[in-house]
C-alpha cells in the first residue's frame, strides 16, 4: 500500500444488490486496506421488500427504516461505509441534486475501481438506469469545468466493473474477471443474514459463488472455491500482455 489509501466505489440501486453481487469484492478489498464506499440509491422499499410487506400494518416509512438498518448492518460486516440517496425504487426517481452529490463522491473518494450494475437487464429497469447514472457521474467528475477550483481536478476516471445480474444470459453478461473471494466468503455469508426479507436468495447466491469459483479455478489453474464474476466496460491499457 502507498501512503495514500486506495479506494473502491460501489453504486447500487437497492440494498440487496451490493450484498449478493459484490459483497465478496467489498469485503476482500476492505480487508486489504481499501476505503470502500457504497452509494445505495434506494432502500428497496418496493421491489426488494416482499417479506416486509407481508407484516400487518407495515407502512412505507417503517419499511424504509427496516431496510436501511439491514443495509447498514450488512455494509458494516463487509467493512464499507454506505450513503443512501432515498431515490425511491420501482422506478428510481433520480434528481439533479442526487447527480451532483454522486459526482462529488467520485471526486472525494477518487476510486481505483467502480462496481455497478450490468448495462442491460430486461427484468429490472432500475438496474441499467443505476448503471447509466454511475457512468454519467464518472464522466462528469473528470470535467475541468464542473465546479472548477484553484487546484484543478485531480480525479482520474476509473475502470467500471459490472457485477453479475440475477439472470446473466438475458442481460448479455459475459464476465471477463472472476475474483477469488474464498477467504472472505464467511464474511459475505454473514452479510446475507442481515437481509431476511430476501432469505430465498441466500442459497441461490451461494450456488452462484460456487459455480464461479469452479470456473475461476479452471481458468487460472489455481484452487478457488468461491468466486464473483465481473465484466469490464472499458479496455485496460497495459504495458505487456502477460
């Protein structure tokens, strides 16, 4: 590690998304000393809270408060800080003020990488919308004319990794990174348990991690039990190929 702390930024539509799809990456990099920041646009109060809405007398504010507490607990287990925009979900209602804040976050965190949704998802329009917002903020943050200051803009636009959608084939998701999360799997699993409203997804995403671990081991020749799959948006500029 250099004297300057490295960082990663996760931009997600709903609380469950960062846990199921990127919890391993978050925990792994936090363990390595990265500052990990999660921006969660909504509390998932409509689309991710079927269990909560089965409770008699549930209100929107109660549902939001419950999902916020769950997401904060999961983020803490993973070793990340989290900021909510309360944009609503199904659909996201993103405002100019929220975009302005997200751009500020890019500059403040100056992430080495960004994790966000796949650019396509016919099952959930919130996901590609969140991905597009994440990319727009990434672009604007590097514009010298946006909130110019005396010292100029020091932010550098990072690589963006799309995390795996729930039904990857229909989302044209073709991973070109498989991250070994074996050493932090227990941490990710603990974060799962903070999301009881989606208990039906715990075992599903364990199977996904085991499948990606098998694929990661086959492609690397190294033992890997649990993995997470990612697809980059931009080419990597390198000096040598291997």
